[in-house]
């Protein structure tokens, strides 16, 4: 399994989750877990996905998600799980 952590942060608006999920489905990426919250108009979402059967490379996916974020006015980051874990170790 090639797990990837995707984070989305920005001002809340209609369609953020739909846009990200449609992109993932279109690239054969399975959502394993998802948590989202909105605090005083600010949207925050974290997803754990399985990119084992993805049709594109991790770098392509990460870059395209950045582009989607720019389109909808949020910041989207995709990191391989092992890198995410190393960055957030105490």
C-alpha cells in the first residue's frame, strides 16, 4: 500500500471536498480515512489515501492537487506517508 497524506486548508466554500474527491477517484486513488472541520469560516481537512493503483506518479498528483487548490482558493499538500511521519516526529 502506498499511503499518502493530503491536507487542505483555506476559507470554507461549497465544493472543496467534492473537487478533491472527484480528482482522487478519477486517478484511481482510494480514500482510507478523512477528517474535516470548519472553524469560524476556515476549512481544514486531512485525508489518508492509498495511491497504490494511481494512474499517475506521486509528483504529478501532488502538483495537480496544488493546481486544484489554487483554482478553488485553498492550499492542498500531498505527502508520502513516510515523509509526513518523519516531518512530524518528536
